[in-house]
C-alpha cells in the first residue's frame, strides 16, 4: 500500500511540473509592459500612459486616460520612451532589411537606442527556444530530471536574446554579429587608437555597457 501511495505521490508531482511547464510556455515572453510610457507620433501628437511593446509584431500599444488603447507601427512613430520607475529606455524606428544582407528592401523597425552620435549603438531583442534536457547528467543544474519516465513530452524554455546593431551616418543598420571584428572594420584609421583605449579601460566587446562606451569614444575621436 505504501509503494502505491508513494508512486501516486510522484505522479502528482510530475503532473504539476507538466502543467507549470505548459503555463510558462503559454506566456508571451515577446511582450513587454511598462507602467509609464510616452509615444511621439509622426503626426506631431504625443501620447502618454501605460505602454506595451509587442516585439514579434513590432507594434507599440499605449493605454490612454479614458481606458482606450491605441496601437502604432514603426511607420507612425518618431520615438517612444518607457520607464519602470527606476530606468528609462528609448526606442526609435530605423529602416532595416530585417537581417537579410542580400536584400535591398528595407522597412521601418523599432530599435532600442543605447547611445546617440555619428554612430549609434542600437539593440533589438529576439526570442530563442532552448530545450530542457531530461537526462540525469543535467539534474541539479536548474533542469528537472524525471527518473520515472513520465516526462516524455517536449520541454523547452523561451528566452530573450539581445542583438546589437550600429546605425551609421549614411543611415544604414549594421548587425554586430561579431562585435570585435565588425567594429574594428569600422574603426579604420582609428583602429590602433581604439585598441589602446579598449585595452587601457579593460573593456569587453561582449558586454553591453562596454559596447556603449566603445562606440561613444569612437564618436568622440572620429568627429
């Protein structure tokens, strides 16, 4: 009797993991909300209120004082700024080929503005799906290991990944897929000076804050 109850207990635990996992998967991690937002439209109007940004659809929605919700695509927006009470972020639309390096077709898309200048570091976020391995070697590393084999269904988590770009003076968006190599190609004659600055300040091309410092310094010396 004890063994039956024990197995039933394990079954309930595994069942709860199934529903929790299903609930997490059902959530839209590509949607971000802020309690305060301000949208400047191409028409010249400015709207303020709680703001929701749908990354996948590239749509921003603002809730007005009367409770109505207005949705705007990048083509209708000059910029939008959001705040959670501690930090603020600014997003602007830029003409972009959607990462297709072999296409001349460009359409406006929202990018987060990390700095401004002759060259601007901008960012987009994408959703990546990572499988949760159920093998015993992964137990204890934040993944759930099911020793009874009840978890044969697919498990995965969706995570937000930062993608960095450079907006150039000729209004192009360059993907920084390999930030060090890509930026050194842009530094040109200033490459030696930039290398000395990066080394002296122990800056890392793979660190977002350091990237802002690197691009900002390049703007200063290339004026």
